[in-house]
């Protein structure tokens, strides 16, 4: 009998290779063509993309990004989400294996005097002792548990890629806020220099007015120009304070440190290098952008949930086995004659659930379709971001060149206006107008330089730069899992291409 039970168990385990539900296939997408002959990056190129912010050559910026990666609370929170999903995967893995438990029992039973008339107290009393090990196992005949494990693995991947996406966003935010701060600091220096120049001009014009060299209207215009420059300082300093607070939040500063106003040493744009522009290869955008990978992982999980829901329509097979020892005396508990064992198999099939399983299956399929749509939306938003970033890079460069040329023109105009004014060939209003143009264009130049740097940073972010296998959230096992799904997607794509070629023949 025991042999038959073992053979039956082996047969059921052998049958447990059937997995219901659809295997994952990456949705077809109308991808843009690439102008690059190769879609592979060299080791040097990958290393450059991994720490793209270092290309700006600013040690203070690098330090702040390292602080953000270590202390940012959004990243820290997502780390705990990854830990939670890792634990969920551990539970899903455990469901595939038997549960083994040990149990020890001791019982004493004594019947009443009326039911055992004339018996002594010893005769009416009986003891029972047992020690046993129990094995419970659900045979995953239709793949419900394996689909659940697939879903748990994909959820873990999604959480890990989401962590990478948050890291990338935090890095880009630090770069953007830091460059904005540098721009504001430059505008403050320009304004302060302008104020000093205009103070000297006003002092000189007061003397000239005293001796009748200029009229009062000219003096008032000079004083107004000085007050106008002074009025520019408070808004600029207010913006500097806000940028420092934003950087303090991004770098994980405490409330006390935030209120104490984080100090950032002044720096110059001339010390910041213009990074080399990365290649925006469509296939690499799909492979590198962590938000796309996270959306795909969610789709993989939703696809596995469909299979798990489908398996619930079929019977559940459970096996329970026990082996142990039972005896009425503790001393005989481990005697070979006290050995007891049993094995039980059960099949459970819901007969009437009022549409519960059907509704669950329909719900899972709808969630999968939602995941497909979300994946396509993420792809579209990603390529919109790449397109916008490329456009931004192109036109911010043109704008910067134009502003620099314009500033030089206004400086030449100011020099000429001063020369002609001293020679009495023009009035002072032309000098004032030229001064205003030079000042406003200097402010525009600081903004244009910031916009140029920010556009390059946005391009790196758009193509997924900063995500590298040496620093991201994926473990080697998780990378293998994702490559497994990638291979399936490639095989499916190759199969479709072969079918198309065959039909063309």
C-alpha cells in the first residue's frame, strides 16, 4: 500500500509541469528608426553614461549628488519597498515546497466510576504519548503557485527598477537646482557690479550737476538707474534661498539643517564644463530607462496573475504524510513497535462559487490590459522626453550663441555712446539706454548658460543615463530573471519575422 502511495505521489509531481495561462511576450511597438549603425555601447561609453554628471567637472556638484544618493528619503523609502517585495518573493517560493512540522502530544484519559463499575482507579486511567513529523504539500499541477512566483519576481523587478528611476530623477533634480543656483549667483554678482558702477556714476554726476555740466533730469535718470539695479537684488537673493532649501531637501538634510540654511560656496559657470552629448539610440532607451523597465515588469506580473487566476478553475491536489511514534508509556515511545505512519491525498474542486472565479479571471485579464496600456504610455512619454530634450539641446545652444553675440554688440554700443557723449555728439539718454541693455543681457546670458547645461542634463535623464549595473538595485539573480524575459521577447520577435518572411516567399 505504501508503495502505491509513493508511486501516486511521484505521478502527481511528474504531472506538475503544466502551467496554465499565457507566457509573457513583449507588446509590439512602432519604434523609431535609428541613424546609428550599431546599437551596442562600448565599455567606455557605458562607464561614461553611468556617472554622466561628473562630465560637468564640478566637485561640489559631485559631492551633493553623492549625498543625495546616500540620504535622500525618496530613495530610502523605495529601498524598503524593494525589501518588502523581496520578502514577498520568498513567501511565493516557499509555497512551492512542502511544509514540514513536528508535533509532540501527551494525553491522559480517565473514565467515570459509573461507566467502569468495580474498576480500580488505575484501570480507569489511560495515557497516550506521541511524537510525529507531518508533511503538507500542494501539488502545483496546473501552475497556480508557479504563476504566483512569476508575479512576485516581476513585482520585485518593478520595485527595483522604480528605485533606479527615483535615483535618476533625484540626480537630475540636484543637477538642475544646482545649475539654477549657480545662475542666480552669477546674476547677483552682475547686479552687484552694476550697482557699484552706477554708484560711482551717480557720485560723478552729482559733481557735474553741481558745476552745471549736466541738467537735473540727467542726474535723476542716473539715480533712477541705480535704484533699479538695487531693486533687482532682493528677488534674486530670495530665489537663491529657495534653491538652497530645495538642494537641502534633495540631499537629505534634517529639519534643523534646513532651517539653518545650507551654505553652498559661490562658483562660476566658467569652471563648469560642457558635457559631450550622448547618443539617443531608440533600442537603448527602451533597455536603459528604468521607468520603461518597471512598466514592463508590472506587465509581466499582470500576465502571470492571469495564469494563476485561470488555474483556480481546476482542482487543487494536496498530500499529507505523517510518520511518528505512539505509545501508552513514555519509555516505549521510541520503540520500533510504536512506529505509526499515514499518507493522505485529497482533491478539492469548488462546485458552486456564484461566479467568483470567473469574475477574478476577468479582473486579472483587465488588469493585464491596463498594464499593456500603461507600458505603451510609458514608452510614448519616454520618447516624447527624448524628443523634447533633443530639441531643447539644439535651441538652447543657438540661444546661448545669440545672447553672447548680443551682449558683445551692446558692450560696443555702450562704449561708443560714452565716447560720443563725452564729445558732445549725443545726449546722456543713449548712454543710459546702452547701460540698461548691457545689464539685462548679462542676466539673460546667465539664464541661457543655465538652460544650456540643464538641457544636456535632461537629455542624459531622458535616455536613462545614470543607471548602471554596478550601482543599481538589481541583484545578479534579478538581472538573470529580466534577461530571461528579454530572451523570450527576442525569440517571439524572431519567430514573427520568420513567419513574415515565409509568407512573403
